[in-house]
């Protein structure tokens, strides 16, 4: 993604991971970029996320791979236990053998740190302007460009608009208007300091405990000084998509069957953030003239594949490559970008739904799930992951 000069102006809605990645990719294609963020500050909320080799390949293409690597924790393995009886279901090594197979590591990182790595890259670019407290109210386009009108009535003009404004995208609503699919699954997230985290769970691993209608995840962050804790359960009530403060009493009430070792995870956090989750049905069209979607705005997904942020960064790189392929001609580049991304991201959305069902299996289905992975070889696991982790800039465009 070598930089070219004087390509025009691009607008990016959203200053999250996808929006900043898009800004970097567009700046490398020679565009002046204006990022419109509705929050008063450019930042991130959340806790830990997982980065596969595909994400590192994309971050390298954007010039911020080393920044992210310096802040990541490199796990020895991914490990799954049955949350009821504590038995080991599967273990996937993520050390030297993994690195040799996929060419890049598997790591975990605080969401703030990956966002910060992208933000530092953006701040070093002379071609990206960040505007905060700027909420999009309306989008208009004509033959020569796009106009975005914010809440103050100010008009922002560019050659095109990238809608990277998240799961509740204003840009998507303007052009697609499809309903969210509320899952009824609730996610509680917390970050716990190491001195408060159970010693018998301080593993250098991305760890999951799978149980009936629930699961629990933990892994180290920030050099092992903190641990990310995520628990998911099927809510008893009708849920509305959104984020609220969590209740210690509520989360504890859903894990009565879980074995004592795993149950420690829900007893220690002093505060939780509560996410009522949703996704949307995959769509085959997300480019509309001089407007296209990216990241969660294009393909919002549940968390079970741990690929939401990774897909947004891949999107950004692919968009930049599509523009390179077509010498920055917007219409054919947007079409190629969309064609290169629709099937892959839809596979993530649909696979994530299925993975959630498998994680939360109960009764005999739970026994079947456990048998699926017991005894599988390391290479067998790697082969199953090749479609996901084998992505790189050299193969990102549909041919």
C-alpha cells in the first residue's frame, strides 16, 4: 500500500477501530481524510480482544503492526474446558508451531491498546483530520461527491463517504434500514488486576469454559498485569440491544451449575459492563454510489468468533487495495471492495451464530460437542483455521 499523492478527500464516519484503520488506508492512497466522530473524544470502551494472524497481517499493511505487537500478550495456547465437570475439551498451541504455520502470532490485547496503536498512526499522518462531537444527521450525494450534514447543520464535503460508525450505524440506516437481530444473549465484561485474579486460573492462554446456555472466557492483558473476564448467558427477559451497568447479583444467578474453579470468575469483579448483544442478517450490497460501509456498520456480528475488530481492519486494508487496483476510481473500487468482503464477513456472522450454539450446548448435544474436539491433532485444528488465519494483503481482493 504505497502512498500516492493528491487523490481527493474522503469522509469517514466513526473514529473507532474500523474508522481509524480506514483513515490510515485512505491516507496511504493519497486521500485527505476527515474522520467524523460523534463522541467528545476519540477513544474506545470495552476490555480485551483477540488478534489472529489475519489481524496482524492487516495491521502490518497499515504500518502499525509493531505498535500493536508491543502492547499485545502472546498466549501459549487456546484452551476449552467443560464448565460443568471441568474436563479439558480441546487445546490449540499458539506458539512456534502456530507462528510457522500462519506467519504471524495469535495474541490478546486491551481494546484501548489496539485503538491507541491505530490512533498514533493516524496522528502521525498529515492527511487525516479528526473531528469530535460531530454526529451525522443526513447524507446526500451527487455525481461529484458526498455531503454529510452534522447536528449543527454544518456540511462536510468529500469525494466519498466510508460508513464505519459501528453496530448502530447512521449511514447503514440511511441506505439499508434493516432491523437488528437481538440474540437474547447477554455479555458481561470486566478487567481484573492480577493480584485479585485466582492463582489457579492465571494461565497464559485464551481460555473458555463452555456450559449449558452460558460460557466464560479469561485471558491476560498488559503483560499479565490484568486479566480480561467475559461471561455470556441466555437472558430470562426480553432484551434491548445496548450497553448498561451490570449487576453482580444478576450475573451470579446464571451460573449455578458451573464447577467451582470456573465459578471463581464471576465472584471477583467489583464492576461489570453489560452488553445485550445483536447482529444483523448479512447483506450482499453495502456500497451505494459514493458511499460504502465498513466494519460493524457493514457486518455486525456476535462475539463468538472473536473476529469483529479483525474484520474491520481487514476491511480497511481491502478497501485501500481496491482503490489501488482501480487507480483511486471510486465506483469500481467500491464494487471490488464489496465483492471481496461480502462472503468472508458473512461467513464470520453465520459461523459466530453457530459457534454460540455449540458453546452453549446442553444435554446430549453437550456430549457431542465435547467429542468433536477431543483428540483432534494440532494440525487438524490448524487446517480448520486456515480459511480464517490465512488472509493477507496479497490475497485480499476477489479475482
